[in-house]
C-alpha cells in the first residue's frame, strides 16, 4: 500500500505550488508587481513576460478543465486578453498568480456552463498534440490516461478543486483563495473529487475483486 | 470511531495532514478493515498519478494572436486602452493621483487645523522620485496621525465588534504599508514600489476617514447612515473580484 506523503504545503511558510503562482517572497512579488505596472503603462514586452511566465500553467489548467486542446488554446487566449483588460482592477491584495488563476478558473467554468465545450476523448487530444510524450512505462501511461479521461467527467466544482490541488500542487489555502471558498470547502471538494474518480475508474468495491 | 468517521478522515490521511495520534489510530483501523484499506490505497494512487500527469505545451502562435488582438483594440503598438488621453509619462500620471490625494488630505487638514499644499509633479531623476515619495509619505502620515488621534479619543462611541473589525482591517493595511515601504527603500527607482506604498497609505487614510465619519453619524443618532457606512467599509476591504 502506498504510504501517505508528508504534506509540507500547509503551514510551512514555503509554498509548494507552482513557482509561477504561489511564491510569497517579497522580491518575487515586487518583480511581478513591476511587470504589472509596466503592463499598465502599455508595455507589451512586460505583458509578454507575464504570458511566458504563466501561459503553460494556464494552458494545462484549461485543457484539463475542458478536455479539449483546441478549446484550451482559445481559452488561453481569452484568459490573457481578459487579464490585460482587467489589469486596472488588480489592486495587489492577492498574489498576481492567484488573481490570474481565479480569472482562468472562472473563464473555464463560464465556458463549460455555456455548453460550448465539446468534450472529446482526452487521450485522442493528447495523441494529436505535438506536446505529448508518453512515458516509457506503458502501465503508468495507461493509468494517467484513464485518470485524464475521468477528470473531465467530474462535476465542475470537484474538477477545479482537484486540478488546483492534486494536479497543479497548490495548498488548500491557495485553492480556497482562488475558488473564493473556505479552506474546509476546498478539502471537501478535493476529497469528493477523489472518491468520484475512484468510482469512475472502476475501483469502487463492487467492481474490484480480491484485494 | 466508527467506519464512516474513519472514511471521512481518509482525505486528511492522503494529504498527510493528520496529527501523529490521529494517523496512528487510522492506520490501526486500516490494518483490520479491508474496504477502508482498499479505499485509502486507491485514493493515494489517484493523488500520486494526478501529480505526474503529462504537461502539454501551449502552441507557439498564441502569444502573437494575443498581442495582435491587444494592438487592434488599442489601435497603437504600445498604447494601453485605459490610458488614452492621459499623460504620456506614467510617473506624472501617478503623481497627479498623489497630488489629488494630497488635496484630499488638505481638506481633512482644515478639519484638524493642519496645513498642506499639493506638490507639482515635475519630471526628474531617481533621487527626485524618491524625495517626492518621501514627501507624500510624510503628508499621508501626518493626516493619518491626526485621524488616529480622533479615533482613539472617540472610539468608545462605536460598537466594540465594529471597532474590532476596523482594527483588523487596519492591521492588514499596515502590513501592506510596511512591505511597500521596505520595497521602496530597497528599490528607489521602482514605480511599482512607490505606487504600492501610496495605494496602501490611501487605503489607510480612507479607512480612518470613514471611521471618523462613522463616529460622527453614530453621535448624531443617524443609525441608518452609520450602517450604510459600515457596509461600504466592509465592501472596500473585501478581496479582489473575478
């Protein structure tokens, strides 16, 4: 049986989310604040630097939220255009990355709720993507692909919490901040997401045999 | 603890966030309960697999499309949509805001018998920028101290719970002021650091102004106005929207 991993994310003072988002060091925030201020002055190079810093994380989030690379690409563009237009409203109370993630999650949820999402097999999307490189171990690849397909079947609220916590690596406090919920709600959503994934992956008791 | 309660704890177990004694108790149960053991193993595997999912790379042309859209909206290579018609120099724009704030401080100064004069924002060197920032900081601090005296003298007028909330909000703003001031000292050439400091000082000033107004409204027996003001203050300190 796998042993639980020691969670060093919470309360350690050293956030373990992606470095593009959850650093609390003042220098990192000052650097990002400098870029934001330059963007506000119309400096496109600064906005491109912000894009380069955060685009991969946003793209991966969008892809796993909607399960479709083409739509993820469109969403990526929309997220950053929205970010550019909403920069005047960013007051610096939250970390910039948190603000950006919040915007991205809301955009993805709006897209899903609008019914515009065309879910295709995530494995098909990944196969067609130039960015996908299968692992050398077929069994682990199969497990990952099964999970990918199951994630897009989760209810939206479970999906966003699960992606932020278990896939992107944020702590519950950060997830709560991004989703605008209490920390306890984040824990509950992630736990329910995992239980639902277990069911979707066919691991619930009546499907399993002989363990 | 019955089985349902153990199962409810599996989320914390998987996250590694249980206390030592809780974890021991749960693990002792897992040794005797096959279904809980299987569930724990599955949840751990899901978490582990999730952390190792393949990352996809955004297509290379997305940035160009974003940049082209922005340029098409703004109609100029590097124009910002919200700055059209304003001063070309970003610093003079910000110092215009600072001057406006200083004029507001001057209005308060009449209430508190202090004397302030707005500064003209000439263009200048890094030293000039740092000196102007220090001057603005000092003006803000003077106004803030005057307001703090009023609040300290009359805070018993307000409900203790309201005062507790106001103090909590002040603490948050003071943290921001401290951080911004340090950044401005370390990076005197940084527009952002100066901006952050002024924004935080404006927030503190605004909160204290509203506190004084609230005290006055309560004194006059204007309960409804006081409640409106409390709502406004609460909303102004709520997290960023979106």
